[in-house]
C-alpha cells in the first residue's frame, strides 16, 4: 500500500508540476492574443447574455445560457474557493493572490475557446446533447486536418469518468460530512459520534443527489441555476460584511498582494533566490485548480446551451473564471489577509479560512465557512456527476451502462463521507492531468476554428440586439 501511495504521489507531482502549469498558462496567453483579448472586448456583452435578453427558444439545445453557466460553476465553485485559497496564502503569502488573478484572466480565453468548440462540434437530439472535448477532439481535428484522433478523445472521456469518482464524488462527500459534522456535533465530540453523524449526512446527501441527477441535465441545470447563485451571494455577503467592518485594513491588504507578488517575502518553504517563482507557482496552481480552465470540464455543460451561435456560448463561458476566481476567491483571500493569521500561526486550508471569518463575525463567521463548504461541495458533486456521465456516454453510449454508473455514483457518496481520502485526492489529480493534456492539444490545434466563429459573430450586428 505504501508503494502504491508513493507511486501515486510521484505521478501527481509529475503531472501537475511546473511544466503543466506553464503549458496551461501559455495556452491562455496564446488564445488571449489570438482572440484579441475577447475577455476584455466582450465582457459587457457576456453579462448581457446571461440576463436572458438574448435567449432564443427556437435554437437547438436544452438549457439557457444562465443555466449552462450555473451548471459549469456548480462544479468549479467548491472547496478550492475556501480551502485552496487559504493554502495558497499560507504557503505563498498574499502575493499568490495576484498570480491567481493572472491565471483567471488568461483562463477566460481558454474557457471561451473550449465552449465555442463544444457547441460547434456537438450532437443535438430531442432528448439529449452530446458535447465536450471528446467530441471536438474527434470531430474537429478530423474535419480540420483529416487525422483520426479518436484515441485521444477516448483518453479524455475515460479520464473524466474515473476522475469524477474522486474529485467530484468521494472527496466532495467527505468535505460536506466533515463541515456539517463539526457544526452538528461540536468540537468535543468523540470519534464514534463523528463517524455516525458523517454516515447519516452521507446517506442524506446520497438521497438528495439521486433526486437531482435522475432528472438528467435539465434537472441538474435547474437546481444549479438556483443553488449556485444563492450560495455564492450568501458567501460573498458574509465576506463583504467582514471587509466593511475592517475597511481601514483593505488598502494595506491590496498593497501586500501587489508588492509580495514580486518579492515573495511571505513565502514559506521557498529555496533562497526562488521566492517569487514559488509564489507564482502557488498562485497559478490554486487558480487553475479553482476555475478548472484548461481541464475541459466546463465545455461539457456549455455544450447543452440553447444556441445556434457557438461563439455566443463561448462568450458566456468566459465569465466562469471571473466569477470563480476574481470574485469569490478574492473575497476569501481578503478576509484571510485582513485577519492576519496566515503569518502568525500554523492554521492552513479550511481551518485558516474559518478562523479568519470567525475573527470578523464570531461564531456566525464559522457557520458561514462550514455551510459554504457544504453547499459548494454538494454543488460540485452534482456538476461533476454530469461530467462523469458524459465521459461514460461517449465511451459506451448505452443507457444501461449510464444507469449503473448513476447507481455507483450514489452508493459511493456515503462511503466517501466516512472514508480517509488522502490517496484518492492524488489519484484524482493524475486523471485530471490526463484530461487536461488532450484538451490543451485540441484547443491549440482548433484555435483557428474558434477564431472564425468569433469573427463571424462580431461581424453580425444583429447578434448584439436583444430579442424583443
């Protein structure tokens, strides 16, 4: 078992080492330049698109732009926004936040390109939409170059189906159970009490998840479009309240973010002379894990959007990293920096975030963090089921296989709630890397296709006129 752990840890560090982070970042820079910074030029239009004023019911697809974005965000807004940000600041100091912003900015161009391609190369029927990286890898590359890259699409789909059980299921169930059990049982509860409380939470969570996923993408989108905005606003309002109370410390917090991004003075564990590189790596890594730009998950949700204009959904999709990282992660980061515990104690992860919120709002702050963890993790569990199902659908295209995948998904939730998941995290990281690599290859090879769709969209003034 120890040998297996060592191998998995090595693979995780190798797959998600500095080279992968650099490749994702360079892809974002490349696509930003090629789109002439679409994330800036069409940001205002993107806000208009999710308002519903541009929705056309006669177009192909099953869900609205807002529902597609909410479904994608339901899977990305998760524990990374609370625990991941804290980890980045604990290890890299406030300067890591600046590099998270940079990763999100370029990640917006990645999301635009991937969602555009997902709508361009999708299969729409009355009952379902089949879309995502596996389809534009297979269909797009064959159309553009005449090459058969189905093997690469299979690798992506298989990795998605496997990774979903880890990062999307057991890990999230464990996060929900851990957060809620602390609130229900109290700090002095025995190990046996915590186990049974977590088991009950896991069983309830399995039932709630089953009621949602049994309805397919339409029900998942309906729940996500209500749950994701509600929980995000709830969490952000809590953070804003703390920042309003400590408004006199905000300017210093922003100064720390910008100055330490280029000095690395607060970085822990960095080798002498490499502090700035260490801070950059921590910021980029946590930013990428938070908004999943380049991973290839969000295009599967956006492919179901009701639109005949691929670039339009791409424009909607680019809001994902902005909302996830630049808005929600920044709220977490500012509260932590204002509180100051990151530099004085050994608290890390969710515990550091909870302590920082508690300093600002007392026990209410702790409740906000723990309930936020639970709701964010639950939404991720629902969203990632959809991604796993899309992977299985591509591999087998069998309702029977999908049914058993659904049953297995529900069964694993209470198991994940009570299990120790250290190795599961690393296995998930490995398969997430196996998802990212095929997707990044396809984005680079098919970037010209996405650019043509963008030019065609921009050149038609009617696309910027709301539906009457």
